[in-house]
C-alpha cells in the first residue's frame, strides 16, 4: 500500500471534497462528503499529513483543528491553485489541484490565523459594513429629499444637522416626515455601532505590543495598526519587505519578456481593506510632509515632498503606502520600534565617510 502524505481539501459550506496523494504524487483516494461525514472523517484521520486548503473564510477554522491534531496545514491563495486544475472546474478537480499545488517547492502559503486575530478582524469587518450602510442611508435620504425640492449638501454632518428641522417641516408630506424620524433613529443606531467598533479596535491596539510599536509611524493610527496585527500572523513568512508590499498589492503589475520590463497598473492583490487603510495613512503623511518646514523635515518627509513634485498627488500616495508597508514589515519581522533616523545606521561606509 502506498504511503499517503498529502491531502487536498476543497472546502464549502456543506459539501467537502478530498484528494489524497502518495509520496510519489499519485492519487490514492478521492471522496466527496457532506459536513457531518467530513467531521467524522477528520476525527478518524490517523497519522500525520500535509493538509492543504485554499485560504477562504472557513479555512482558518479547519486549519486550527487539523494543526491541533498534529497535521501540517498549508493554506494557499486560490489564484495559485488555478494553474494546477485539470479540465473543467468541479469539487474533485479542485481538491486534486490543491493537493498538487501544495507539493510545489516554490509555493507561498498563508499563515493560519488565531481565534483572537479572527475575533478582532470581525470587529473591523462589522465596522466596514455598518459604515457602508450609513453612507447608503445618507445618500438615500438626500435623494428622497431632492424629490420634494430640498437640496442638502453632500457633507454627512449637514444632513444630520438638517434632519430635526426637516422632520417637522410642514412643507413635507406627513408620511415623509414620519420616514425621516425613522431614518434619524437608524442613523443614530449606526453611529453608535461604529463608535462601539472603534472602542473595541482601539482597546486591541492599546493592549497589543506590536500595534503600539506600529503607531510610532506617522500615518499609522489605531485602526491600521490593529488591522495589520490581526491580518498578518507572522511577518517572517514573507522573504523581505518587497514581497510584503507585493502581497498587499501596492506594486505595479509586470508584463516583461525578452529582458524588456513593462510595468502596468497596481496588482491590487491581498486585502483591499488593509491596502485602503495604508493609502489613507499615506494621505496623512503626505499632508504633514508638505506643511513641515524643510529644516525640520525627516529624510522620509523630504523624499515624500520630492516625489510629490515629480509624480503628482495620486502616484505619491501609492508610493508612500508601499514605503510604509515595507517599513511595517521590518518592524513586525524584527520586533523593532520605529526610528526615523534608522537609515543612518545602515549607510554604506563610503557614504558615511
């Protein structure tokens, strides 16, 4: 009987497909199970295997269970599995492709998140969703009021300021005034929920040592530092800071051939929430760099100002976000505090002389 070494699992809500490979890479077993049967199969799984899955919403849960049972867990980005899928897409082919991809020596894997990391990320996701709901509600109210001849400026605070008076304005029909009262209550509830998320995320940022160190950088606040710590389980999983920036999607896409490099638009890979936070932080860093006196500016701020003069506003934001990502990798991977003058310790000897 061939020795079984690698298991690929195609995850879903209720149906799970598995593919078992031998040490030589031959398919030994394939099976498709419902959730209850899959649970029983996990309990009865004897031995130590390399178990591979695509990184998805439930992969970290199953990864923790399998790791606790003594197996080696390998999570991969779905895009890395696609080239190994044969013919059409189905559960069995997906499971086989996952198992084959996990055996590649150059494959990059995703670290399994802890329960604590996923818990704080849930607050981030809930906050993001409630902000989207609040924005949609404000835009909807502005559109409805426009149908009755009331034009409200786009700033959200202006609508909030106008709602009490509009709710009792006789120029509006009674049903609309009642609707505005209901909408005002919903808006207050959403504000309270977002504020509650900010409290929970802020507490996490204060209690976590790595998050506190990251906040030493200009443009990295409680929200961004908390999201980074909760998303990146182990910064040393990235070979260097350049790979970390590429994982977030802050580098241009390459279409190079024959030794001729061709760079396109941003790859936008990785977590778009994290990427958006870094770009927002870059906007803050750019504004400060443009206001600070030249004689008081740090080396990084002088670089930002010079780049802004050459490349313009939007390209500078992305470049600064990428620079921040690379500094963040160094702080997380090496356990260091941010030092704006750290570059002086790493200057070549010829330059120092």
